[in-house]
C-alpha cells in the first residue's frame, strides 16, 4: 500500500489591512506566519480594498472581500475533504 499523501493545510489565515492600507504593509506579517506555520497554513491576502477603496464603507468592502475570498475558502475546504476521504478509504 502506498504511503498516504501529506495532509493539506489545516489553517487559513486571512490578512486584511485597515483604512487606506495596502497589502504590501502586511508582507512582514505574511512572512512571519509562513515561517511559523509552514505547510500547516494558507496565508492569504488581497488587494481588493487597497488604499482609498476603503472609503466605500464597511459593507461594500466586506462584500468585495467575500467575493474574492469565498472561492479560496471553497478550494481550501475541498482539498481537506478530499484528503480526509482518501485517508478513510485507505484505513478500510
């Protein structure tokens, strides 16, 4: 029986800057999280609400963030589900 594939990341870390911020301001935090968690986490950020785009208001910014975040979360969860199903099948 072949060895099981490595587990996919189990944590999803979302980095979102504040008002009038830029994603580049989060690079230090991103690198630190990646170094700390390694393959256990996906560290994700987006440019969707950069700089003055935050002037649109909280609800608009959250809606725009959710639009780009949702497909990423679906991929993250689906990868883990597929791995878990494979693990379960190998245990039978």
